[in-house]
């Protein structure tokens, strides 16, 4: 039997760098990440996304998971998931987080699909405060239909502990 984990967040080092850049005052970015890891007791991922992919595959093998859908959890972190796709073809399926308010949202999606082989997108209506029926999403839906992408939508209560750990404002509707 083939087992596919349909929802994982890659959470690369670059993800934490991009998250840190949203903080008002962080000083040395790497030290800020290490400090948060100490305070909130998580392991800082390797800076090289290929090394992180190695760790994922070791864990997948240990649990007998053949493949996982791996979400680039913040716009701009597609390259990290792409590294996993390149080094371990068939073990990861790339999914791109889309912020429909970014002026380059369509270009990022197009790049993730055409260049790196991503096969899906994920929308967070509560995070981006947008209805899934909003006309702003129509161009994204057209690209998804054209390229036969899976469109995931995270409805309901959204918790992003890393945003809390980074003391970032809650931008999403917590209810």
C-alpha cells in the first residue's frame, strides 16, 4: 500500500528568515532565529534545504510514508520546496502558498509550476481576509485550471504558532 501524507509544511530555514523579516526589530537575523528556537524549544532547520529534505526523507522512511505534499508555507519560499523536489523526485509534491494581495502572486505561482513543477496551491481565506469567491482570486483559479493544479483551501480557525513566537500581529480572523 502506498502512503501519501497530504498535508505537510516544509518550514525551511528560509521560511524562518522570511518570517523574521516581518518583525520590526530583529538585529542579526540568524541570532534572532536561534533565540526563538531556544525560547520556544524547536530545532532550527538546516540552512541548506537539501539537508532538510534529507531529514524529511529519513522520517518518511521511518514511518513508511512514500510521498508527502509539501507546502511552501510563506510566499517566496518556493525554492526550498523545489530543492526537495529536485533531489527526491517522486517523494515530494510541491504546493505553493498564495497571498492574493501580492502584486506578483500570479508570477510566483507561474514560476513555481513551470520552473519547479509544483502541483498545487493553498489559500488561507482567514489569513488574507478574502472570500474564496472574490474576483481577486479569478486569475489564480484560471492558472490552476489551465495547469490542472489542486487548490487547497484552509477554512476555519487558523493557528500559526510561529507568528506568535515571532511576536507578529495576528492578521487573520481567529474565529
